[in-house]
C-alpha cells in the first residue's frame, strides 16, 4: 500500500506562487531521502548476491552429499552380500546338525565325538546369529543414512524455488515498511494506516518464517518415530514445498481428497519425502508435455488408505514398470537424476507396512498408487528404528 501523492495546489497554473524558486532546505531533504532509498536498494542488491552465493554453496554441498550417498549404497550392497554368506553358513551348520542327529543312533561309540561336534556347531550358530544381528543393525543404520541423503538431495533440488518463495515476502516487507517511513518523513502519520502497513509486514514475516521452519524440519535428521499421521496434512505440506516449482513450469495441480479422515501409523517427515519424490518425478515428466497436470486423489476402505499420483506426461513403458523401483535406475538423461528417489520411496513404504505400484494413467501418463494400512491400534511407545 503506497503513500498517497500530495494534493495539487489550488489555483491556475502559472501563478506567482508556482513560479517561486524551490526551497533549498526542502530540496536538500528530498535529496537526502532519495540517497537513503538508493542505499537501501544497494543493500537489497548485496543481500541478493549473498543469497546467490549461498545457493552455489548449497549446490556444491549437494554434489558432495551425492558422492557420500553412492558410497553408502556401496557399503550397503557389500554388507548385504556378507549377510547372505553368513546366512548360507548358518543353513549349512543346521543341515550338518540334522545329519549328526540322524547318524547318532548308529553307534554309541561315536556319541562322544558327536556331542563335541554339536557343541562346536552350537557355538558357531551363536556367533553367526550375533554377527547377523550386528549386521542387521548396521544395515538399518545405513538405510537411515541413505534416506537422510535422499532428503538432502531433494532439499537441494527445491532450493531455487524456495529462494523465490522467500523473495516475495521479503520484497513485500520492504514495500510496507517503506510506506510507513514515507508517511513519517512527510509528516502525514495516521495511526490506522501505519498499523495496517506494519500488520501486513508482520504477516509476510510469519509467511517467511513458516517456510524456513518447515525446510529445517524436513532436512533435519531425527529418530524415526512412528505416530498417528494425517495423510491429507502431509500432502498439503508437500505441495507447500513444491508449489513454486510447479507454478513456474505452468503445471496445474488437481486435488481430489477423500472427505473421510485418513490416519495412518507412520513418520510424517518420511511420508512427506515420499510425496515430494513423486511430485518431483511428475514435474520432470511434464517438461515437454502439451498439457501439464498433476492429479492427487485419496480414498480409503476398512483396511487400506490409498493415495494416487497421476500426471499427463508420456508415461512409463510397460517393460520398465518392474524396474523403476531398482536403485540407480532412471529414465532421465545423465546428470539430471540419481535414480534413487523411487528406490527410497519403496523402502520407506515397506517400513510403513505399505506398498507402491505403477499404473497406466487414464490420460496416458504415469500413475503411482500408494497403499497404507489404516490405524487399528495405538502407536508404540518406543521408536521403530
């Protein structure tokens, strides 16, 4: 809301008062005010340059995080192979134990040796079981690291859109505060007008604070606590992160949310990561589409809550539908994706006792169906790791 211009002087143009020379004091005051405004604009320009530097630093860190993520996956595959070998040893030991038990009745002379062998085998079994439990714990920890790396990669992709999203409230705050300063300098301060301008500025501050707070929550590593989660609220938070990106690309988002309450037992941040991954894939699939629409629909029955993400892009070839959830598999060009988004999505939904599948969209695009079990019992008191 800008300050109103000073009213024009009464009387016809060309009077003696209009032809009087301007007041030097007033001119100096006006020049000082303009110099202050120029200084403020220069400070805003330097802040923007600083923000661009932060963006470049974030992109550099994203590259380092991707390398770390690839290293984590390599360790994950190596540990999984080692665990498979340990399992094979355990099966062999069990078969040997059964064989010894079957032969023990043939000769009492061999009973002593068999007992020693059984004790040795049981010792191996205990060691193998302990090793398997330790490896399983390590695998869980690496999977958590992989999920966190995926969140940071997603957050890096959202940086540009979020910077633009924050720029709007910052510009509005500058405008509202500038209006108040203009009124004060011109000596035309009206309490009602000043309060209104400052309230508008505070509303923009709250908007920027909400965005920053949500980004910090989304990117922060935290214990995987499972609790009652409203699926509709998670969808809305996911769209808050992605709304600027889809808007800039001319993508329309259609919501068809179920009127019933959709409560599942899970982790809200991990489910938000799932939805952001699917929105990101749909955004990229619509890059060259003539009609750009993403449709999100929810439904439920007695046992399952279903969330469907569909787009009007080119779709997924049938021969690739079974591979899209494999680690590092991607149909994007080299350098535009890691191939981990859907793999991480699949793992998160498995931990939530849910599932995800690929469907052919009704309008020819891709459609992903998520199914999560309805909450039937109170959440556990201890965190599920």
